[in-house]
C-alpha cells in the first residue's frame, strides 16, 4: 500500500508585475495584466510505497520545496490530488513551526502537539529530545535568539522522537554543523531501517544517492526522471 500518492498535480503561483499603488492603478486602467500565472508544478504524478526512501532532485526553482509542501499539507494543489497515509513530519523550513516568543522548552511541547503527541507522551520523551539536540543550556531561552543550527537541532530532535510514518526533509540538514549532520544521518538511516518512509531534498548529491534508493528528478516543474537514485544523480551531473 502506498504511503504517498501524487496524482497529476498542478501548482501555480502569481507573479506580480507592479510594485506601487500608482502602477497598479495605471495598469488596471490600461487593462494590462497585474499578474501572470507561473507554473511551479505541472502534471506531476508518482507513488511512494511504505518504507521507500526517495530523493527529490532538481536545480534551483525546479519545484522541489513546493512538492514537499504539498505532501506535508502546507500548500494545496490547484489541480490534482495529494494523498498521504499515516503521520507526516515535515522538516521543511528552518524555524518553521516555532513560535519566536516561546522558549525552546515550550516549543518542544508545541511542535510535539502539532505532530500528534499528547502532553504525557512528550513529558516522557522530553529529556531524550533535549539530549539529542545538545542545546540543553538554551532550552529556556526564547527561540528568537536561536541560530539556524539550533532551530534545526530542536526541530529534528522533536520529529525523530515522535511516532511518524513519513519524514520529509528539505535541505535543512545543511545548516547543522558536521558532527550534528552525521548524527542526523545515522538517525535517518535507522528510521529507514525501521520501515519509515523518507522523502529527502538536498543538493548534496553524494549524500542522497547513498541515503535514497530512488530519485525523482524535477525539471521546470515536471518529472524528468524517476528511477534509481544513482541514475537520477548522474542525470543531474550530466
Ligand atoms: N509563494 C510563492 N509565490 C510565488 N512563486 C513561488 C512561491 N513559492 C515558490 N515559487 C516559485 O516556484 C518555483 C519553484 O520553487 P521551489 O521553492 O519549489 O523550488 P526548489 O526546487 O525548492 O528550489 P531550490 O533548490 O532553490 O530550493 C520557483 O520559481 C519559485 O520562485
Ligand atoms: Mg527548495
């Protein structure tokens, strides 16, 4: 049974052509279009099975983050369907899901709740979460004072200590320092060996080709290749 179904998905964004009220007014009088539709994704379809690890590859602007946001439910498609089965944890933007005025401790509870954990479950895992993140010293500091690496540490730590079925990771590992990246990768491999489904976006092609079996290559918002990750990476480098 598939964990993720993406069926003929289209996602457009509006590109603005005016940058002042006056210009907007003049353009409207002349009946010039104020915006044009930009096709970020057009007709994308694939299925990801239980326990698969998939790399989403492509150059800047090819639609990878948009695709992950659709899978996580942050965005909805204009056309087509995105279905997921099970709990989804998305590590998509550094600091997303964190409330700047709350402390690290409070944000752990907030994020865990978003991922579907009860207060009791979070209490039980709290120490482990903090220990993995290695930022216990700052756990009662408001997160607006955190560095991007500290955000990552906390967000990653919460996500991997929750019962998730699908883990989506967008580039965010790159803000961690090398020791923490290694630790995260080891943990991601462990989750994969336990049968979790992974979708990973990264420009570190060596990393993704060793972590993921399958690669989906996006080019201009459409699928250019879907197959073994090594072949997808070779196409990226071609
Ligand atoms: N909210 C938005 N409004 C307008 N355009 C957007 C929006 N989000 C994304 N886009 C556009 O959609 C295209 C795809 O963006 P996306 O972030 O998915 O690319 P990406 O493959 O993740 O690129 P990168 O490797 O740089 O992270 C880009 O051209 C981007 O400008
Ligand atoms: Mg991106």
